[in-house]
C-alpha cells in the first residue's frame, strides 16, 4: 500500500483453511485519497490448484466505495479472478462479486471498471 492519505480505511484479508498449491494473492492500493473505503477480500476453504486473485485499486478519489470479493468453498482448478478498478472519480459505488460453491475447471472471471465518473453505480455479479 503506497501513498495512503485517507481516513477510516478498512482492509480485510482473510485466508482460512488453505489446502492448495500455487495460490497467488495480489492486493494493491495505490494513491488513495478518500474517506470511508472498505476493502473486503475473503478466501475461505480453498482446496484447489493454480488460483490467481488479482485486486487492484488505483488512483481512487471518492467517498463511500465498498469492494466486496468473496470466494467461498472453491473446489476447482485453473480459476482466475481479475478485478481492477482504475481512475475512479465517483460517489456511492458498490462492487459486489461473489463466487460460491464453484466445482468446475477453467473458470475465468474478468471484471474491469475503467475511468468511471458517475454516481450511484452498482455492479452485482453472483
């Protein structure tokens, strides 16, 4: 985390009951200048190989952003999760990405939000 200039930031990174190889977790928060940001990344009961989680928040200048990424009960190979939020200049943005009880191979989730300049945006992926 670099160049943080903000209040009430909560970072929650929980890795529970990991029984796997080759897992890469990448969480980068860069140049945050905002209030009330909550980042929630939870990986629970992973029993898989080659999982890559990439969460990058870059140049955030906003209030009340909530990022919720939950991966629950994954039993799969080759899953790639890519969530990138770049150059956000907005209020009241909610990103909700939940993958629950996945039992599959070669699943790719790609969610990219670039150069958002809006209010009240809700992204819901279940």
